[in-house]
C-alpha cells in the first residue's frame, strides 16, 4: 500500500490538485473540480474580489469539500507575495498558500531567490507554504529547511502542456525530499501524470490541461483515472526495467 | 536617446518591404509548423506572417492563433474601460479629434466629476480603468493624474494611463500613487511620416515618445501597452517595427508585461481620412500574426471596432477588451447641454453587460479583476 499523502499534518485524499483559472465559466470549473476528484484546489488571489462576499470563483468552490490553496501568482518579488498572502489571510482566513513568485510575465518561471525569501517570512508568520519552483534540487532542500510543507517543481513552463522535461532534476528532488513533492506545471496529457508518479511524485497539479481541453469535465475525469491507474500500478509492484529482453528459460540454467 | 532608436536606425526599410513582399506561402507554412511545435519564432519572422502570402493562409493562421491563445489565456477575456479626464491638447495630430486647431468643446473634469464617472463605471463591474487625457499638462498634468489615482485606487484594483509621455521620475510618482499600467502608442514608427502627421506641439518629438515605454517600465509599471495607429502607414511595415519594439521591451524590461493594441483610425473631428486603410481581413491577419509571434502578450481590442467583428475575434488572439466606453471627458455622466468632444467615435456602443453576455455566449468567461493594488509595495 502506498503511504497516505500527508501535508502539514493533514491527510489529503486525492493526489490530483486542480487549478481554477482559464475556464469558460465558474460553472464549468465547478463541474471539472467535481469530476477530477481533487481535494486541493488552487485559486489566483489576484483574481479574487476580496470586497465581494459573492465573488464568482470562490462562490463556486465548496470549502467544506475542497481545501483551498490560494496562490500568489503575479507577484514579482518576495515583498509582493508576502503582501498578497497577508491580505488574503486577513480577508478570508486562508492559511495554506501556494507560493508563486514569477517576475517574468511570459514564461512565468519562478524566481528562486525571492521565493526562498518569501517562504522564510511566511512560514514564520504561520502560513503553510507550498512553493512553486523550478526543478532545482538544492533550492528544494533550502525550502524544506525553511519549513515548507511541500515543494512543487515544474515539469515544463506553466500552460505549455509539454510534459515533464525536467525528469532528471525531479528525480533528484524526490530522492532527497523530506516533504511531499508535487509536480506542477507543464502537464498536458494523462500520460504525463503517469510519468510523474512513476518518477516518484507524491501528487500532481494541473490547470490548463483541463481548462483548455475541448471538454474540460471529461478531461478532468480522464486525469482522475490516470492518477488512479498510476497509483494502482505502483501498488501492484511494477516489474523492474531491464536493458534487453530476458529469456524465460535462462541460458545459464544448466549451471544449477 | 532610447537604445531602441539604434535598433530602428539599423533597420533597412527597403529590405523590410522586400522581405514582406517576397515572402512565400512555403515560408509561411514552415513558420506555422515551427510555432505549432512550440518553438519561439525570431522577431524578424513577423515579416513572413504579415506578408500578402500569409494573407492567403489566414485560416490556418487563425486556427493556430486560437490554439496558442487558448493554451496561454484559457477561455477568458479581460475587461476594462477608459475614463477621459481632459480633451485639452497642445498637439495638432492630423488624425485626432483633440487636435488643438479643432473648434470643439473642451473640458477637464474636476475631481468630483471624475469620481462620479468612476463610480458609474465601477457599478458596471469594471475593475480595470484606463485614465486618458490629451497632452496639456497645464490642464491635466502630473498633479491631477497623481491625485486622481490616489482617489480611485481604492475603487479600482488596476489603474492604467494613456497620457502624454513623461520622464521616469514622473512615471515613478504615478506608480507610487497607484498606477500600474502604461499605454503609449508610437502611432507610426516611420519617422518621416511621424513628422507629417504630428506637425506641431510637443508630440513632434519622435524619440522622446519612442523611449516612453521603457521609461515607464523602469519606473515599475507592470503593464506596458504598445501600438501603431492603423491607417497612418502600411500596416505590414508598422507591424515589423512594433514587433521589434515589443521584443526589445520584453528582453530589457523583463518584469513588465507587454501588450499590443490594434487601434484602427475612426472618424473624428477634423475629418482626417486614413492614407492606408486597414481592412477587416488585414486586421485579423495582423492580430493573428502578433499572437503567433508573442504567445504571452496581451492583445487588446477597443470599442473602435464594430460589435460583430469584436465578437468574432474573441479567442482569436484578443485577450482584453474595453466595453461601454465613452471617449470624452464627462462622457459617462450623460449630462444635458453641450457635451465635450470625444477623441473618436465609438463603434461598438453596446452596454457593458451586453458585451459580457456576448463573450459568455461564445464560451468565454469575463475577467474583471486580475491584480490588486493592495499587493504593491506601499510608499
């Protein structure tokens, strides 16, 4: 049996985390959430209308059912990320945070220096911090030392759907991790999910792959199945990968 | 002088025209393949995508532009509205309703009027506001803009300006006051033509205007909007320069998001008729070309364009639209008497909720808020 996924002392039912951006409507988003079976759901705080209790995105996420993981996307430096987190907590009491510091607006790659700086501040303030990072094993270690509850290395740039291009680095991160590793960004196909779990990831986070699909709800369901399939395969104990074909009747059998 | 001026000077206009004219459909197809494989094209490839040859392959271009937009922006359209503060202007741009020589009603809104208009806009759910003014610092200068943004920043999570060009310290003051975006269009990158269409006034200074976007980025603005006024010059050639300008800013001011607008000249006081009118087909080609060249840039379409065309461009590269716009100071107040002159005649005059409904009926969601000034460093 796989060990349960525990983040910050909380057991997480689903190893599929889902983002809420880019959907054609909040209603479609809500149906996709349902179909994905996700428990952890990220929301871009920059899109949330804090002064509006009927905010469209938040109103469509049943917080009894889902654990809201608000993100700081759009923050250009640690200071902005920290401000976003504080404002969100003051307005809504959210304590979990997907830390994103992406000063470059095109590839949206995370700034390692500012991410670490922000994580150190926010953890001291009691936030449960899950940082979005490039697949940099040393940075992952530094963030674990700072007290992050998980690390979220990217497979390829956000929204690119290119799959896991950073496999070798992610493998090192996983091998050295003392906290759960969530592969985030760049996952476009169900097969990418399988690859992430086969690398040893604890969970995956998706958004565009679902939201930009022709049928987001159906795609969410297909990702759910990919997660189930990957995990069932791992539990079943996969055969080990060999260099070449191995004969069922060993050639050296006569030596016995 | 902006270092980008050196890039402009290093371009050979004759060669640009030849490259555009001589591009082949084979080159276009190869470039579309490159883009669809996920590779990033080179800036000079814009010539291929705005060529007459590419015009023959508009349908595959549009399909790819739609896919690229969907991947990066999802099924969403950002919404904004302009608020004109003043139509006083010391320039004599031949194409503009605010031209100093036009005998039109002039007005600068006072703080109370601006607030009233802002509330009317906010009541329609719009949260991204663009403050616009003619170039007349005595009427609508830095102090007024600064005070206005301080007044409005609590109401609007995002405030941008489209006003006369400034130095970095002045932009920095506005950034501190709550402005997070700057739109400043070069109008035309052709320096000779620029002198002809801007015969007098401070706007004659081509270089000063050219350097404004990077001065704004240096001051901290998160969003930098570029554009050529379509109709002044051959749009294909303009696209080449505009693309290089965007690429230059992205490389050198990498923390600011560049967006590109496609303002086609509209009828305005003064009766200027465009030398190089841009057809719908050509406008769509230009939008698709920029989407393929700049997969991550915001592409903006205003109410200068008719409702039907705007509806059809949802998802096809365009990611941001204005709605319910009035282009004169006081325009939202719906007062009795002589209204002030607008900068141009709005073409899509549908109310905001109707535009939003139309966007949703296309299977897209409206994004009203995308940032919050509360997130910024406070002075």
